[in-house]
C-alpha cells in the first residue's frame, strides 16, 4: 500500500503573538462593531499563543486591493512551495538519502487563499528541476479539508501507478484575505484564528524502493463525506475587495452530530474500532472543533494534545495544518503496526479521513 515517506513544514517569516494581533484588530474595529470588547474575547479564549504571517502586522493598517493581495499570494506561495518541497525531499529525519525533484512523477498542489492560472505548481517547476513530463493536479476550494484530501488523492494516484512518487504541497496565506472593512462576526473570528503556512508530503507507491530511518505511515484506505445544502457553513464570499470568510457558529454542533457516524462507518468498513487508533491526526480547526472531536469520537485530551499544540503555536493555517500535526506524529517513536486516523473537515461541507498504519 502507498506510504508517506517524508513530510516537512515551513513557517512564514513574521511570528506574531496573539495579543499583538488582538490589539491591531481592536484599533481597526474600534467604534465600528457594537460590543467589540466582549467579542474580542475570542482572541483570548481560542487557546492560540502565536501565529505566523507572510506580511508584517502593520501591512494590515492600510487598504489593499484584491489585485495587490493576489499578486502577493502568487509570489509568496510560489516561494514557500519551493522551500517546503526542498525540505521534504531532503528531510534526513525520515529519508536515508535525498530524493531528487527529477524522480517525482506527479504533484498535487492544494490551496484556497488566492487565484492563479497557470496554477502555482507550474510556476514552481520553473524553480526546481522537475521533469517536463510531471503530472500536475491542482486542487482548489477545499479549505481546511485540503491537506487530508490531497493525501487521499495521492493514495488514489499511487494505487493506479504503484511505481510512482507523488508530492502533496499545501500552501495557504490566510492573512492576505483579512478584510479591515468587514465588520461581520465571521471576519472577527477569522482574524482571531487563521494564519499562514506551508507543508509538503512525499507519498510513494507500493513498488517504490525508498529507504526510511523509522517506521512511517502506510495508507490503508481513505473516505470522503459530503453534506447536502451546506454551502453556507464555511467558505469564501467573493467580493470586489477580495475573499470574505464565511464561518458558521454551528460548525462544532455539526461535527458532533455528523462526524461520529461517518467515522464509525469508515472504521467498521475497515474492520477496526476507534480503540485501535493510537495516533489521532486531527486538523485543529479551533478549540471548539477539537472539543467536538473528543465528544463525538470519545477521545481523551491526550489523544488531541498534538493537535492542540499545533493550534497553540500556529493557529489554523487551513489546508497545511493537519500536515503540521502529521509531522509531529511522524517524529515521535511509533511502534510498527500502530494505527492512525488523519481527519479534516472543510467547505462543502465535507470531511476527509485517511486510515494509517505505521510500518518499517
């Protein structure tokens, strides 16, 4: 079965304390949002300590057009993709020897925070020595579910092409989408939660001979789930000024009622139980989202501790976030045959689950 041979993450250059972001938000929205002081408590109550942005905090003190934001998105997303791909292919924590870009057969590029045609993967190919026969598979609009969906599609690809190596690259620059003139509660919640990040995973088919230094997760199977008539749960509303966040307060309730049956059905199909899962690789969509995971799947706080730590130190970076969590699990000492479940939820409304098994 296909395996995840390496994973790397990239931190954008501006590390910001949550308190500093809260102060700027207060200055921007003072006298424009009723009961602002009460609403600002979302910054303090979200269990986030710091986040990384691609621009300095003062950049948000002036207005920027959609064109300016998107041009910066293209420039920086290309740059961060190159950095994180190189780190993944040369990651000595997992790989016995470096993998050359020429050896890669396909690249799945995942992002939702900007628009680019040609897609970012084509731009990246001008900076790294990929084959000109490389298969490009860009995925857009999956939001927070994108990291898990990217791995699922890499699994599908490697099942069909067992001798191939595939990169899954997720880059999101959520900070560029912040709207200083949007006084909605969704925008305020987004300002308290979202951040920038990049991650890359190397997935190899069954017939690929690649040396790894430790047990790594093999992908047993994947599952997708979609909820009808749920476009207003989360996503973007596209306006002249750019991408405005749509964020329903019902998300934790939806997870509690909808995720459990989906997960239990998937596990039942694979003939295992939730008690068999050692590593729960959850996308930390927020404090309440993680609590909903715990309640509906009967998880302990220890099982979501790694996700909470990523949320604390990075915030919600949308699609790459679950791969930051995966990286931490892969760096731990895992016994052969440990099961893991990687899961993320996103616009659609949808869920993606990946069943993993650590093997030598």
